[in-house]
C-alpha cells in the first residue's frame, strides 16, 4: 500500500512536488515544537540569524522529502535532469584509477548523488535498516539498482569497504551522521563541538584513496539538480582527528554555497550515551556571520 502511494506521488512533475514540499515544510515549521527549536538553534549556530533564512531552510527540507519518491522510483528520468558544475574534478579523479571515497552530506538532494555516481562505475554503500520497519521494503526497492551494492553497517561492511577501495572501486557514505557509541570524536562543526564519525577518516588514511565530497544542489522551478564535486587536498593529515577536521571544514565550505538546502533540523549536536565527555574548552558560539544566499 505504501509503495503504491509513493508511486502516485512519484508520477507528479518535479516542479509540483517541490512546490508542495516547500508549502508542507513551512507549515510544519510554523508549528511550535522541538523541530522548529532545533532548526532555529542550528542555523543561528552557523551564523544565519535572519528569520527568513530559517523559514526557507524548512521549505527546502520539505522539497527534499517531496522529491525523494521520484528519485527512488524514477531514477532514470531524474538523472536526465542532472547537470555537473565542475565535471573535470571527477574526470581527473577517475583517471587515476585508485578507487574513490565519496562523501555526501545532508545537503541538497543526497538521494540523487549515488544514482548519478553509478554512471561512472560500481558503487558500494552501507545500508542500515530504518527504525520504522514498514519503510524497509520501500528503501530496499529504491536501492535495488544495477551497479549499486549495499553492505551492512557493521564490521563486515567495513571490511567490504576496505576491499572495495583496494580493488580500485568506489564507496559512498554520509559523513555528517552522528555515530553510535564510541565510533566518533568531538570535532567542531560550525563553531560547536559535534560528535563526528571517524570511519571516513580511517578509510581514507588506511587506503590513501581520493576523497570526494559530492552534492546535488536543488535547482529552481523543478529544473532538476546541479552536481558539485569537491576533492580533499592531499597529502592527508597524519592523525584521525586531523582528517576528521579536514572533512568537517570541507563540508562547512560546501554547505555555505547554498546553505538553505542543508538539513538544519537534523539533531547534529546530540550526545550519544557512550560518547566521551564533551570538550569544555571549545566555545559553542558561532565564529562567523556569513551572508545568507537567497534560495529558490
């Protein structure tokens, strides 16, 4: 039943989906509650203090949710709506044939990026079953694609990641998820300590493959998405903490290109129960006040 409903949504034009999603996102935002409070706190932490920015960020979150069924169920059509901002960055990286670690933060349409990257070779990603069991069949169907392989989010999956990179192939990860237990380190993210995963940094240091941030910027009027590539500079830092910091800094810089499309409502600064103590010497205040962009 759910899959049938999502197919009906996916059949709608992208422009209509984005418009409806923005309206729904704003409606949810104006309701008092934890989501609104968290979104406002996170955008202020990053230095975006105008009330209009938070409202537009909520609209973009709604557009992201509304476009997802179409990306899942009509991938081939959606790929025709993708353009590349700087294709030479990816082309040069692929030519080295060293394998690639793709990192896609919660920015823009992060569901389109894996599908776009599959066009350039096999891609392996980690799969974690959703907390809501009824969503699992839908998510599995959305990932049942030629060239896309899923591995479990455990040590077996990590070993498969290492093997894949050493074979000269590509893997993909979300680098801004809060890791469970002690699988992370405290690292600043927009001027505040955030418990940050170390897996991406460990894989990069262990295999010395290129690390590429990839983002699908959502375009106005349902035109589709513009894919951006940012390659991390080499050589990499010697320590895991240093590599984590470099990844976070690159994410911040990329997010500031179209900041309203970041998932500011995500609880990025939560503290897992088994995490080490929060650093006390780091300020929680934003360190800069950038000029917000006017997102569609």
